């Protein structure tokens, strides 16, 4: 085999290897998993104010939600671009149907791993009305200074990064409304995020927001870098041996 052909093959293999590593990391870039906790049948004073501390008692329902675009939970079907309901408010005003509402972009939101630390029971929690409930979503993400978020909510909501609330959202009872907020803190990798939603006063129940577009880190993992590096060294050595022969 001629040296030129070997070099070409080596270059192609290297480009493909780097491309696979970058593609794998890019595919993970916007994937965010949050831990959800729900407290049901709360006092009006709790379910009407998302800025209150998270209840200290064990949650009635816990779950995970993984999304590559946004969070979308609505008791009145998919929302319009302005955050308004597309179906009657009472269509699905139970916990189970609220959690099962499909996102705007199919196959981008997965909810599972249900448990009931309080002993209320998963089936009972799923069948419970959404009225007077408190919801808490927590996880780890990357955030960028100046990043904007659209939050559709009915009723109160709060969006916190490293424990600091981004201003501009009503924490109390509202009709379905849209809030646009801007994160003005430092650009961070591995920041903690907390999204709080409170539902009271009857249907509908609406909570939707885009997630930080940093998602997981996009820096290639050390193992991936090492793999590409070792592959490059091997290809160079192979090229030299073939050339000498």
C-alpha cells in the first residue's frame, strides 16, 4: 500500500473518530434530568405561594423527568405559543393525567421512577386532584449569563439557580400567563436548579419552561479524549511502519 493511501485512510479514521466523540457529547448537551417531588392536599397558604420554603414533610409522590427541550405539564392540553390552554380546563385535572401530558415536541420528555415516601401511595397520588398541590423540581445544569427563559404557569411558579430566584415570575395565584425572565448571574457548569410550581383554586394546572441550553457539559470526557489521542498515536505509528516497508 502506498504511503499516500495510508495517510488518507488514517485521516479519514481520525476525522470519523473525532466526529463520533463530538456527536456523542453534542447529543447529550441539552439532556437534563430533574428530580420531582409533590406534596398533595396542602393548606391554601402553601399552595398559593411558590416562594415559600419546600414543605418539610416527606413528599406524597416522587419521580424523575428527563427532557431535551423543556418541561411541559398541563391539565388543558398542549399550550399555544402564548402559553394559553388549547382544551377545556377540566379535561385532565388529576396528578396522573397532568404528568402524562405529552410535550409539544414528541419523545423529548420522559417521566418515571415513581415512589411515595409519605406512604400516601403512588396510585392514590396519581388519582388525586391537582388542587392545592406543591411541586418541586431539582437537578444540576449549566447556565449562561444572559440566558432567557419563558415560563407558562397557572398558578404560582419560581425559578432558582444555586438557590437564588430569577425575578419576574408571580409566586401567587394567576390565570394562565407567560413570564419571560433572564438569568443575570455568572456562567456556571454544574449549577443547581430548582423549579417550584404551586397549584390552587381549581383548574387549570399549567407549568412549562425551557431548560438551560447548557444541559450537561459539552467538554469531551477524559476517556473520550484519551481514546482519540491513543487512536491518533496508533495511526501515526502504523503510517510510519508502512512507509518504511
